[in-house]
């Protein structure tokens, strides 16, 4: 489903670029490392891990753990020494980490720990992608980058989807499934994703 979301959203973003700029999406060489990083880490990695974990754990628990991204950002800053981290941020990060540990341990089911760990890894990937974006001087357009990120992530996740879900079955396209695909793919892609 994640692969389809990106593969259906990319043409919508391309259409918006064509309409607004009278040109096709441009891949700017200077933005390529960040485009690839975000496509792999955030779009494919984070979304893929979360989708897999959600087959095993409740969405509420996953949503709490995925928003540990600020904790990971502080850890990244501490590792790379790029910023001075005040005591208040360190204490907040420690409390958040303790909360995550409590959630993981209190699940009471060691079999779920793997899925909970996937969510924490996804949050770390999100933080790394955020750091890439925040440190980058963009040379091209945001929508151009978004198009390429969605296309790369969708194509990268396609074989994964085929492995886990089997080949695509055309008879699965019902009015309900098409409506859901429209709602999670093209519709969000054209809303609020930069200009």
C-alpha cells in the first residue's frame, strides 16, 4: 500500500508542476543526495517500517513511539557535536527515552518488542532525514524534489510489496479500494506539500 501511495502521488505532483510551472519535474544535481536520502530514509524506510509494525501493534502505541523523533535529533546532535544542547533539552530527552522504555517493556509481550523496535528505528530514520533536509541548501524546487522522492520510494518499495503481498490482482480494484487509494495517494500529495 505504501508503494502504491507514492506511485499514485508522484504523477499528481508532476501534474501540479506542469500546471504551475509549464515544465516537467527537474532533477537538480545539487539536491540529489538529499532527494535520495529522504526517499530512502523517510519515504521508503520510515513508512515501510511503520506499515510493517502496524500489522503487529496498535496504532496508538505506534503513534506515541514514532514521535520520539526529537529524542533522536538530540542524540544525533550529541554524536556529531553540531549544537550545544542545554540541560532542559537533555532532561526532556531522557524523560522521553524513559517513557519509550516503559511502553516497550510494559507491553508484556516480548513478541511485540520487535515491532516496537521497528517504530523506534523508523523514528530515528525520520530524524536523520530531517537533519539532511535542515542542513541542505536547496537548488531546485520543493515540488520537484517531492516528485523524485515519491517516485524513487514507490519504485524501491514495489518489490518489497510484491514479496510480502504477492503479485497485484486486478480484481482487487473495487470502488471502495479505489476510493481508499485515491484518499491515501494522490489526494494528500496535492495538498500542502510546498510550492
